[in-house]
């Protein structure tokens, strides 16, 4: 991966056609320039259809022939999901793609006319000039297997959001109709609580069924139901202050929520099985699960965000892509706090952070490193700084496993750390 601005500038040569495209939902706008910033053709407006893409192909082909250009670099802002199909098309046509940060476009759009004007004619030029100056990021469109895994991760996230939303609605229902229920059960979606809501949703029905009725229902699907829980639930129902008016419609609403929750939860389990199957097909990816604290789902999320590991020459590139590179905030005599940039793939950063939180509770090696970071004599770290440092360490471990096929060796990692501590 070409990461430095100098390397990117050197790739924009005399024979390179630079195209800036302003992405829209139905129509796109394109302008073409040479490596010095001289415009080579009039603005092209083309539709987001097959015919529009063919018009773009003909337009670029004609410009390249007339100006002796043998290669092209196309830049655009990542406007939501609207660029996906165009990006796939341009990649198939062999064009190099570059993503421009929308913040950069906003900051540089006044250079030409000293005006904050933003329009479909101006934006493509601003984008193309940023490409010419090497201020772009290479577009990575995952291959089939990695794209499948990424889509599966996105679908699981969508299902989780729906489950959380339905869970909140059930909790609201209980607060209104049976507020004492949560004093008996900590989680309404587990075992006895679920069965009770399914068969006896209101306090009146719980009282009618009694502890015996609850136990008979639980025994059909539970190995060891608790008579004490049944008695507590009946007692709570008898003293309930929940609203009773409109109970029939309210019960129907609750049953609908429970049915939706059950269906979506089954869909989530199915997509997680698919994620596991896809992860096992990626070389060395299954070895990540050998690291205590990393599960199959977590590994799938991290690998889907990284993509093909061979496109990186150094694990620090992954760290930067995750937005975990350090950002200094100082000027003159003022020296502010150093923070992480948070410029990068948010899902990868969150996945690494959550993994480290889990590992601090379950992984002896990483917990030991964390304690040393907090208690070392020189420059001790605060908790969040140590977690960021551990995210970087985990990235290096993952990089070594995926690129070299090494097995995770906890003893080796601790020995390497001890040697580095003694050297320091």
C-alpha cells in the first residue's frame, strides 16, 4: 500500500489522467485534468445507470486518446453507499481509485474562487486537485470472501440493533403493565422469564396460574425450575401496581414483540454461523481464536475490517487505518494532551477496544502487560492510554498470525516483554 503523500504524488505522472467525480444518488458529475491541474475537457454529467457508466467510459477514453494518457486515477468523496456500484465499475475497468476525505474538500473548496460556494461544477475540480496533490486514500474493495464476511458482519449489527430496540420496547411494556417483574428476573429474555411472559404476561394471569401453574409450564422446557422464583413472581403479581385497562390489546402487543425478538434472534444465530464458516476459509484466521478473550464473532469482525492482510507492509498501517494513531495537540509553550486520531474505520477500532476490555478479564498475558503499563516507574500510563497501547499490541499479534501463520504463544510473548523491560 502506498501510504505517504510523496509516493502518491509520484504516481501522478505526465501520462496520468486525473478525474474528479462528485457522487450523487441519481447523477454524477466528472471533470478531467492533467498532472499539472490543466483541465482537458468539459464537465460530464452522467446518470447512475449502465448507460451513464458507458458514457463515462467513452468520455474518459476519448480524453486519454486525445491527450496521450495511458493511465488514470479517479477520485471521489465516499458519499454514503452511492459510490459502491460506481467504484466496482471503475475498478473493473482498470482505473485506480482514490477516496477524498469530505473534510479536506470542505477546507480547500475556496482556493479557486475565494467563495464558500458548493455545487456540482465546482466539487469535481476540488476533488481532482486533491488527487493531483496526493491527498487521497487508496480505495480497497474487498475480494469475494472478505466482502462476504464484511456483509455478514454488517447484517449481524443490523439484527443486534433490532434486538436492542425490541428489548427496550418490552422493558417499557413491563414498566407500565408489570413493573415488579424485573425485581424477580434480572433478564426478561432468559429461560423462566421468557416462558412466564409468553404464557402469563399480566399480573392477573400469573396470580390465576399460581406457583403450581408456573412450575408446570417451566418443567416442559427447563431442567431445574425454581419454586422460589415462582412463588416470588406470584407474590409480586398479587401486589402489582401495573395498569390494567386495555389489557387485551397490550397482551397482543407484547406477544408480537416476543415473536419478533425470537425470530430475529434466530436470524442472528444463523448469520453468526455463516460468519464462522467464512472465517475458517481465510488462511490462518481460525488461529486468532486461540488467543484467550477472542471469540469467533470478534475475530470475524476484526478480519472483515482488515481485509486482505497482504496489502499491508507494517502493522502500524492497520493501527492508522483503525484511527488509533496518536495525535499531538500543542502550539508554542502550550502542550495539550496526546490523543488518538479516530480517523479511520470505526468498526475496527471499536472491535479492538471491546476485545481488549474482554481480554483484561480473561487473558493473563495482556492483563500482566496492562498492570505493568499502569505501575511502571518511568512514564506510567493511565488506564485508557494502556488500553490504546494494548490495542496496538493486539494488532501486531494479529498481523504476525495472519501473515506468517504463527500459532499464538503466550509464553513467548511474555518472555519477549520481559526482555524488552530489562533492556529498557
